[in-house]
């Protein structure tokens, strides 16, 4: 199974906000520069994350993005379910577009459905906080440890 870039970027945005959230509101431009991704593309994702209740946004001077709730309360499974377009792993998952001639005798769909459920179940066991390294390791990565040359420059 492969997640879309949309979901990948949604997770990256949330992780970045989790890491940098204590620094105050974060701008979309900052997140875009850090990830080397189009700001325009991230604006769409941030808007949706706001609609879904994962982030809060504030316009104007001093505005930006924040997590809407603590990272420990954001389940990865919820983010993936709400940002992926569909989980049709193969053609037969969608009865409207299914043209597979093996459908009447196929058991693969049930096996794949079980695998999909286990995949999402595994994500449900973890939160956004689980996806981020320990604070000391994050500080070193972000160039804030003692004697560390900054890794990120804006």
C-alpha cells in the first residue's frame, strides 16, 4: 500500500508543527521551505487539516499555524483515513468500476481487506507524538543543541 503525497505532506506538516509548535505560530511558507515543497500545494493541505480539526490557523501579522490539540491526542490512523482519497487497493474494491472477471471466485479481495484493516489498525496504535524523536534529539536536529551548527536556515 502506498499513501498519496497529499497524506505524506499532511503528516509532515503535523510533525513539523509538533516539533516547532512551542516557538509560536508557524507559517505555511516556513513549512514549505523546510520540506522543499510548493507553498501553494501546502496551503490546500493546511486548509483541509484545519477543516478536519488537526490545526488552527490565524491570519494576519503574528498569525500562522498551530496544532489544534496536543500531538499525543492525534492518532496517525485518523490523519491517514481523513486525508487519503480512498483505500481501493485493487479494482474490485470499487463495485462501480470493477471489471475483473475473477470476482465471483476470487478470495484475494478479502485477504487484501484484512491487510488494509491491519495497516490502519497499526496506525491507530500510534499518535503524532510517537512519530517524533525525543526532545533532545529533535533539538540537535533543529540546530539548537550546545555547539551545534544550525541545520535549518530560513
